[in-house]
């Protein structure tokens, strides 16, 4: 007996050690700690029956086995006399009527009585739906919720829930801060890294159902036969998890790998080449999702090179994949060097094309008009293309939000965009309703998020980056979830259910987005970061050949004031929004410098002048990060030492860099305001010149 | 009681799962399986006492705690009434006399009686020596050896046992096949990845005591103040494990980051710049090891640009670091485009400089005269510089030996070189004795190995790559160990002590080096791989601007025969060896085509002609890989499924590529021999033209 106890103690140590491997993300399945809850779960789940034998149902069995054995600390038998019954609707004739609520991906989790026994049923119309239900059920246990009386119907609001990987064929990840690409193209298709399976599993657990494997700055080589074999191998791994693969298509591929002399979308040879290519792809990958295209943007080739429109280009590709059920996602991220205001250009180019795209084309719109800044007004295009299904593009990788080292929980940013009202069809024409297709009755709907993962052991580099991957999956499935709900789910699954842990970490996470806005770009400042790598502050930047690549283009600080006049006295970009929206943006000081050039001395609602408010906000950002540090310090001993130390070091970097942003930006803007810092202001520890001289030739991701 | 048992069973599952994480390399510390042996270990080790409180002794405590708790499945108390006593010699007055056997790094493990109790003592003159002893003691248990009656003295033969990292500041690893660099320069010095500690720990466990952190194709930026802070942070992590850091120095750094107009080693400003830089480095890193330099080679700057010699350059740097005990490792890997035979050049340039280097300079010589080929004759320089301590350079990363996907155990290659006799001081002037300093009474001695590790989860990509990291450490410590002994140690620590596992895997490993020689470059062929990435066969390669970059330069096949005449009728490179060595190389058919151009029809010892023997050897190589596959298949169920499948997939790639090498090379050489393949020969599945057209634009490591 004594030996058994010491063995137990030892194994607990080992278990504890292994639980620190952050590779397992939010699917840790560590034992339920609350004894009463554990007992009740064990009473509810005495045996499991899974009907069906598809690869997806095998995944269901494996996940339930691992999950329940881990969570309930006891092996759960899989047999017919089950209290947990899992399978598609045909396995449960009594539930036939509920089929119509569930669609092709939704699920039902129901506490009911069958054959006189109290049972829990997880069912759906498809195997994939069952898998989603199983992950949801396990999440209930992971997050210490009751499973005694369930009647949960959950159906995704958005059809396409994708990760976009900006991964090059040499495994370099553009804007990647978590190592190199997961896809080892060189050893594919013969070597299947276990990461590929785990990637699919983690995605499925949060409802992500597709992946664009390669960078939008695309390389045509991915479309050659040798690489399509590699893509097919990944598709085979992903398929049981309900994940489809998509590819970024280089518009000029017919020339680069097809031997043609043009890529003109109206040229017959070009059209035939793409049709042949689609046929070749679908022969290898029958459920291939389709193409993502960045065209005529930042040097990428596109239809405009041949005097054609984006619609001509997109439709040509759409025709090629239509026979197989494929789609085209055509990006609206364009900005011509000659345009008067980069803000306006996506709208100017794409709004007139509304209604001119094939049915299987989606126009993919970044959440804001510029480029994934800490805070942007929603893109005006989101309220301007009623006849076109729009795919909303978010960025998980924190290109402009602290990159690999800042704790920034992005769900509040996502929610701010989704909840914004475009007024396109009157009040309550939210971005969420635009994107989920309900506003304009589109059959296609989707959210794409630029992935933040790589081959680092814990996938995202920063442990808290995992929360953003988690959040975009959950929000794409159900945009009614709050940032707080999602944070709480993730914390409980990742760190455990201790109330102090949950409340403290949640507080840090929920404060973090406003913090980064404040210490980088308060009051509507934007695009004032370092050139190229986008690391650190450089509001003085003014040496790039294109005006709209330079920070000074965006903040327009001078001795009179600061901000970009986008009202009628300026570029009038505001006109791209409905009147109700214009009014809001002009009233909401969060967006002040996005739309107006204001004098340094102008009083704001706080009673502070613009200059004082700028100082106040920058300091508030720094203070919030310091408060996050204090909160974290109080968790010592409640979290395994390795994670505790890692996050502590990262928060210290964040605090240092927040201070750097504040000091460098305020010192620079002070050269225009010519006003002193308020008395309570912490003095900069370097001069403006010193900040200007910092250089980071090997900053990652560029 | 029943609950406890089910808990136990569950935890065993968890334990089993976690043990599959190949991140833990050979330090798995899984429980001893043999009950009798476990009982005897437990009887021997009831409690541990560790004397001393340095950071190194803290590491000793932690390692013994984790190791013994894991291996013996029971918590071992650390207290004074110990049966395992650990500390430096002053803790054991009775053992004072044994101090002189141990040097600064050696250790003693002794079963003895103290205060009337039977105890095991692990001791050394230094804390570092104790740590090595502790790792050795744990290895005895891991490999199921008796610990009842020990009297082990182990002292390293070689002083400097280094890994050279060819890692760039952007984390790209030249010739790296295991992800990107471990060193995240961007987040250093503020973020200390737990990998850094684990790296030091694994190195210490096999006796490695230094690391050159950056690529020999060096970037001067590593010597700037910001980067030296980062280097110092790593040095601080490594120090308790006895690992010193070294840096590759770019010879032109005084110009690139120092603002000078010359890097002439005899220029006073240049000398002062390096002296100042050394002072700056040692202020941050008091135990900094020194510089590694690649000069006037493959485009790197060097003293010859100023009409100075390698000795001038090396001595200038040596003077800069001498006051602090630093050294300079100056690479002899040079080949001038004008030389008649690349083979001869390192000797021609460096042999005349013997005796002209400072005492703290080592000349670093690759094991062969060309460049890490599957088999090379030992470098003639290894027998030609008696007055200079030579550092032997091996390559762990398999640039020319299958890169990331071939199972090639390199200890037989290392041993072949170390055992070679240079006859420099008559018989038994082996390379081993040259390198360990005993032949010429050098105080400095060293082996450097180009690392094969990166940020992939399991460090080396291929699980069996771990064995090469392990082997170089063990061999550098003790070059009398056999390849077989080292393989057996590693297998037992990595896969367990099952006799079938050990014998099967050992058979595979020991056959693997001869296999790769046979399926790539049999009979002394060399340098016939693809250009740039060095992946796959390309004996036809002939389009590079320098003759000695092209495969045809090396094999010299024509209708008369094949091979490079390096005898007196050719380039006479053989003259760089002693007469006894010349004779051996001419007699040993393993080196045939390294030294002679022979006719296709010439009979060899086997009775086969050269052409027949070439066909025979290529086929033998392929057959060996297939036999490795069969052996592995028999281990199914004895190894966790993940590793089993991974190695199975990799062996399939190796078999495919071995066949590719054989077919492509034989088809190509057949165009000269104009002879048929022997009847029993497997027909190539592609034409020579098809092989020639293969292209791999994104092959890794280039």
C-alpha cells in the first residue's frame, strides 16, 4: 500500500511535468479537480457507445476515449450499454425531427431517456457535426459545467471558418513569430509529421473547417504536379477532421509554370489552362476548397495588367473550379500609388464591381481600410457590396500588435468589428450579419484569419497567442459569444478552473487590447510603426518611395495639430460610410485622428486638450501593462513554474516596449506640439535621437 | 483500493504518452523494467547527499532528483544518512589521493565503505566534474548495468568538445534540416527559452563543453553591443552546465561595425579594435571561449586580402583574447580557384605555417580534404602540423549524407577517421592521438562538430539524428569507445533495454554508414551530388563557373574509365601523406576512385570489373536500406506507435532515395562505360534524362 502511494506521488509529479508541455494547447484533459463534480461526471458517464465507422467517427472514438479517460481519471468502457450515446441522427430514430435544426455542421447534445435509461446523446446530421458535438461536450467537462440536463443545439453562423497561412515554400512565414511553417514541403508527401494531425484536431475542436496552406504573396510552384501531391497528402490527413484545403493562386501561374505568354483572364488558352489545373487538382483532392487570390496589390500580378477588372480575374478562376464545387476568395486589399488616400481605395476599386462576380466568388475584405492596425474603423466595403458574399479577414499573427512577445487578446477587436453597424439596410445591419450572410441572404459566408502558428513547441510562441487561435474559431462558429465567455472557456481549458486563476487571467486578457491601442496608437493614430519589419515605433518614418508607406502620411502631425482629415475638407473618405456611421465616427474619440486633423489645444470630452489626452492615453497603456504584470505575479505557485516564468519574461518585454512606444511617440509629437509633458508624466529614459537610431536588421517576419 | 489502481492505470497511460515526446532525447528516465534490477538499485540507493551549493551543484541535485525518482519509481530522500554521496574531493578526505587522477573535468564513481556503511561516491576536483559523474551514474542505471561494485575513473581525452552552429542571425540554419535556430536572437536577452537550459543539459550529459553560436559564414553584427548582451544571456544559462560560448568572428568586422577602412591584421587600429572588442566581450562574459574564423574561403574576408598570411590573421585575434584565456580556432577549409587540385590546397596553404601560430591558436581541420563526403581519406594536414594543436571538425548535420531523412549513424565514420594512422611520428600516430594532443604534447586539444539540431520538437528532425549528437559527445570524451558501445548506450537510453530492440536497432545503425557510402558514392566516388542544396545525385553536373564546384571534376568518368588520378601521374596529392599511408590508400579499394583513374574493365579483388563492382556496390547500398526496413518492421508493437510510424516513413524515403541515387548514377556512368548492367540488376524506373530534369528549388539548408 505504501509503495502504491509513493508510486502515485511519483506519477503525479510526472503527470504534472508532462502537463506543462504547451504543445497540447486547450485540449489538456487533465483530471477534474472538484471531487463532487468528478463524482457526478462519473455517475453520468459510465459507458460510451459510438455508432459509425468512418474515419471521422474513428476520430470521435479516439477523442472521447482520451478525453474522458483523462478528465474522469478512469477508463470509460465503450460498449452498448452506454449512458453516453454518440452518432448521427439515423442512429436515434426518436430524434429524427430535430434533424432540421442542425444543418450540415451543427450538433445536438441532449439529456434524455432511452429504453428506460437516462442517457446523454451527441448527434448531428453528419459525422463532422458529431465530432463538433463531442468537442463541445468535452469542453463542458473541461470547464467544470454541469452535464446533467443538456439540450444544446449549436449550428455555425458562418460556413467557411478558415485559417490563412502566409507560409512560403521554403517554410519562411511572412509575419510569422512562432518559428517556421508547419508544412515541411520537402519531406511531403512521404513523411507525415504528427503535427499535421494535431493541427487538424485542434482546429476541429474550435470549429475551424478550412486552411489556405500558402502565402497570399503566392508562388506558382505550389500548383505544379509534385507540389499538388504534397497538398493532397495534407488534405488526406485533414479530411477526417472536417478541414478542407485551399491554395493561394498566383495569377500569373499560366506563364510561370504553364508556358503561356499571357495570364489575361479573357484569353482562351489562359482559361483552359486554369480549367485543366482545376481538373488536375480535383482528381487528387475531390473536396479541394478553392483558391485565394491577392491580385494587383503590392506587386502581385493580376487582371489589371491586361486591362481587365478584378471581376474578370475572379470569374475566370471561379469558372474553373465551379464544376467541382470550389470557390474563389478574391482579396480587396489593394491600394494604388496614385490614389489620394489609401483608406479609400479598396472601396473605390471594388464597390463598382458589386454584382459582377460569379456565385462562387467571395470578396475577402480586411477588417479595416488600412492594414490590421491595433484599432481601425470597419472597412467601408463591408457595408457597400450587398450583392457579393464578403469574407471577413482578421489577423491572428500580431504583425502590428506586439508581434511574438505581447499579450494581446484579440477577441475584443474581433467583436468590435463584428458588432459595428454598417446601416447598409438600416439599423442593425451589423458587420456580423453581413458576414454570416443573413443580411443579404447569401449562401456563402466566411471568416478567414491569418494564422499565428508555426513549428515552435507550443505552436504560437507566446502562450497567450493560443487564446487568439481559440477565439477566432469559437467566434466564427458563434459570433454571439462574448469576448469574456471565450476568454473564460480558454483559461479554464488551458490553466484550470481555479477561481482566482480564471478571474485574474481574464482581467489581464480583457484589458490587453485597449492597452496595446493606448501604448501604440491611441486616439485613432495608425500605421506609425517601423518600416519593413513593422517592429517598434517610428512615427518619424518618411524615407520610403511611396507616400502611403510612410508613417508621416498617416498621422500628419504639424505645429497646428495632428490627424488625417478624412472629412469633406480633406479626402472625404468618410463619404464611403452611411450618414449614421459618419456621425458615429466623428463623435467617437476612439477614432478621432483617423478622420480629423485637430489642433493640439482642442479640448476633448475628458476636459484634457488633444496633447494632454495623447500623453494620458500613452501613459494609460503603459500602466495597464504594468498592472497585468502585478496580476501575474500574484499567480506564482498557482501555475507551473515554466509557464509562469515564460509569461513573466514576456510581460517584462511588453512593459519595456510599451514604454518605448510611449516615449518615442510622445517625444516625436512634442517636436510639433511644442508643449510640455504633464507634470505627473514619467520622464523618457532616452532622447528622441536615440530612439530614432535604433535598428533591427534581423527582426522576424519581414 | 480499486480507485487507486484505476488511477494508477490511467497515470501509466499518461506517463506512456508523455514518454513518447522525443524532446527528452536520451534522458528519458523511464522506470527500470526488470524487477530484480529495480530492487537492487533501490537497495543501493536509499538516500542521497550532495555537498556544495554552486549553480552547478544545484543542477546536480535537480538531475539526481529527477533521474532517480523516475528510474527507481520512488522518491529518493536527500539527507545526510545517504548511501549515494556526491561532492568534490574536499568533501571526501579519504579520497584525497585520487584527486590527481581526475584533472579538471574527470570524475570518480566509487563503491566504498564510509563510517561503517556501504556507500557509492561520485566525486571530482570540480563541480563540473561531479556533474559529468552524475550523468554517467544515471546512464549506468538507464542502461541496466550493475552499480554494486564501481571504481570508475573517467577523464576526457580531449579538452574542447564543441558544437559549431551554422546559425544565422535571422534564425536560418545553413545546412540545417531540423527547423530553424534554437537561438531566438530577437527576443534575447529578455526572453530565455527553456530550450536554452535543456540544450545545455543534454550537452553536459554527453560531455560537450562549448558551443560556437553562429555560422562560420559570419555576420559582424553578432559583435555589436546589443548582440553581445544576447550572447551573454545565453552564456549565463549555459554556465552551470559547464558550457562555454564561442563566436564566429567575421574578419572584416572592424570595417563593417568598427568604422575602420581596413581589416589588415598588421594595422595598429585594427589590432586595437579587436583588443577593445575582446575587452568588451570578457567584461560581459568572463569565461568566453574565443573565436572561430573562416577566412579567405568561399568569399569570406581574410588576411590574404591584405597580403598577409593565415598566421598573421589568427595571431592578431589570438593576441586580443590571450589576456583573458581565450583561444582562436582558425579553419583550414580553403580552396583557391587557381589550385590544380582542391584536395591539396588546405595542406599547401597551412603546412608551411606550422609553428608560426600563437600558443592559443588551434587550426581547425575538416576530417577529409574535400568536404564531409560519405567517406573521405583523412585530411593530409592531420599528419603535417606537429607544432600546431589541431582541432578536428566533423559534421553532424547530414549535408551530404541524406540530410534530414536518412538514418545514418555516424560513429563508424568518426572512428574510421580517429583510428587512421598518419605515421607522422612512425606507426601508431593515429588521428586520435594527434587530436587529443598526446602525440605532440599539446596543451590544447579539441573536436568540433557541426550541429544537427534546430527548433523541431525532437531537436534533430530524424529521431536517429539524436544518436549522432550523442555519439560525438561520448567520442570526444573518450575516443576509445567503439561505435557499437555508443550505439548500445544510446539505444538503451532512448528505446529501452529490451534485448530484441537493442540488437535490432544496433544492427541497423551499424550497417547504415557503409550503406550510404554504397548507395551514394561507392569505391571512392565523391562530390557528385546536386548543386547548391546538395540534395540527390547529379554526377552530370558541369555548369558552375568554378571547375572544382562541378561533379565531373571529381569523378572524371570517360570512355576509358573513372576516378581522379591523384598519384604521381596525376595531381600527386598522395604526396601529402607519408609513404606508409600512400601505400594503404592505393591498396584499399574503399578509396580507389579518390586516387586513381581506372579502366572500366580492370579487375578488382572481388573478381569483378570496376564497372561490375560499381553496379554491385550501388545495389548493395540499396539492399542494406531495404534490410533496415525489414528489421524495423519486426519492431512494431515494441516501440510507441508514433516513433514506429515516423521511422517507418523515413526509411521508406531513404529506400526511395537510395534507389534514385543508384539508378541515376549508374545510368549516367553507363554513358561512359557503355557496358550493360549485370543480369541480376534491378532495372531503373526512369530514364537518365528524367533524373536529370528533377529540380528542387526549395530544398532546405542551402
